[in-house]
């Protein structure tokens, strides 16, 4: 009987794999060294980890073993060095580069093994989602496709990455490749529909994708919400409400369905009290707590419709505390604080709290810089916000414009020769339409 190849070894089920690992000797184990190192450092099965390490120690010293395994450190640090426990972005980047430099013995094994490829894809997701390392993330997914061009999960991951960094055309292309390989990919169809609706305003095309999702999983609440949003965007209120009803029959507390229903009651049916009652269903839930989206909706209705600004301010602030990443709610709060309270300290604090929690929003950095220039005359802090914006997107036009002009303004302001409003003449007016929420990170785990 011919001996197993490393790829064949990694393709075995756990029970058989353990038997093969235990049978390896000082003479046979070195043949499988890359596979053994992957089982020890990448696998999350403690039995496999222990058996692989034992096989390696049959011919390596402890010191040599640690040295040999060093290129795989990224698979450990990505699980143990979390961003909320410290600033580990640089460490993760360094560890990933060490892996890339020594990837040749490992990458093909990672991709061709049903056991290992999921860990490699998960590494790519975490590099981007937890640490913002988009280039490294993309390299992981492309590494999978390099050795397996039929891996639909890798194309889906590339699509999600492209979507998250704002490259819609690339995202669509990757979703198409994903769906060509796996037409019944649940989240590929869902996200493709969301992109068609939110980015291209191709609502009928979006509904086609949503219908596929319903065929695959008729109990997925989100797809009924997205379908309702597509009909709502086409002013088909009757059909929108039909799909909202289905969504709420599955989950009566689904916040986006409640939000859209409330907006219909408020904006189209003139039933303000009914809208408030709908929004309030998302508050104080015994499991989910408060809904940041629906708190923001309550703030919006008390602000723009009822003129009860104290209530509006309270709901806006609670919304951002519950879910910080709500830039539209932040903007509405800022306008309220500026126009009705002239509380510039509270505005600055609101921006700071948002940007402490959400560090990747270029528009908010730029808007905060504009506020600091216009009202606080704090050009140094404004420049810092612009630097943060340009680190995320070096081509952002407004951030570039303000950054260039601040230096000039600092000099001319001392002579009283320029109005800070001149720096801000490209600011957009507050969007106060009855927009709906869409384009969530479907399928992200």
C-alpha cells in the first residue's frame, strides 16, 4: 500500500487521522512536517493538536519545533490578540508577513484540505473585520482561489471585502463568480440583491435575487425586509406592507421591519401616534435590549414632526449609545444641538464618542473637522481629523481640500482676512428624507 501524501493525510476524518498520526515514527514523520505543523498550529481540535505535536517531537527538539512553527504565528495571534484587548494591528500585520514569506510549504495544503481551508478563509475575514487589514485579507482569499478556482466561499469573501471598502463594481463581479459556482448560495444572492437595490437602484433586479433567497430559506426574516424596502423605494406601499407583515410574523421584534412600518405609518398614512407605537416596540426588549435604529427613529419623529426637542435629543443620544455606528442619527443630533441648543461642547463630545467607537468613517471625520474649523477655531484638532480621514481614503476630495486650506487659513485668520465659512462651502445639507436602512453584512460571522 502506497503511503499517504500530506494532502491525503489532511483529508482523513478525525478518527482515522488520529490513528495515522499516532503511527508516525521518527523516520516517517518528517515527510509530513508541513501538514503536522498545520494540524498543531491551525487546527482547533485539541486531540489533533496534541497528536501532531507529539509526532513532531519525535524528531525535533522543543526549541527547534518552536522555531520551525514561527511562520504560522498569525493563526494563533488572530485568535488570541483581540483589538479590544490592545493595539495589535501591527503585530497581526507582522505575523501575516512572516507567513507570506514562508507560505509555499503550507498554502496549497491549507486550500486543498477540507479541514484547513475554513481556517484560512476565517483568517482573511478576521484580518479585515477586526484589524482593517484589507490588503492582507484579500491576499488570503486570492490564495484560496490560486489553488482552488471553484471555491465559492472565497469569491463570496472577496465580494464582501470589496463591498466593505466601497468597490461596488468589484463586489458585483465577485458575487457573480460566487453564484456561477454555487447558484443557491444564500448570502451571495441576498447581498447581490442588496447591492442592486442600494447601489444601482435596480429594484426589480434586486427582487429577483430576493425571490431566490426565499426559495432557499423561506424563514430568513431579513429577505422579507429587503423585499419590502425594494417595493417601498418604488412607492408600492401595499406590497411593501405585505412583506413587512411576513417579516414580523417570523420575528415580531425585527427592528428594520418595525422601522420601515413606522416610516410608512408616519410619512404615508399620517398616523404619527401609530408610528411612535411601532418604534417603541423596539425598546426595552428583555433579550435584545434597546434598538439603536428605532431609538433614532423616535428621535427623528419628535424632532422633525412634533418639535419636542428635549425628547428628540434624549432619543438620539440613547440611539448612539446603543449602536454608535449610525452616522445619519449623529448628523441629526448635531443639527439639533446646533440649531436649538447652540451647545457646541455637546456637539464635539458627540463626534468624539462616535469616532472612538467607529474609526473607519471618512465622512464623519471630515464633518467633525468642518465643525472644529467653523465653531471652535481649533485648526490643530481639525487637521488631526483630516489626517485620520486621509489615512482611510487618501483620495477623499473634501478632506484634501480642507487640509490644504487650513494651513493658509491659520496665517490669514490672525490678520482677520478670511472667514472660516469659506472653507466649508461644499458641505451637504442635512438629508431629512424618509430613507430606510439596508445593505447589512449578510452572512458575516
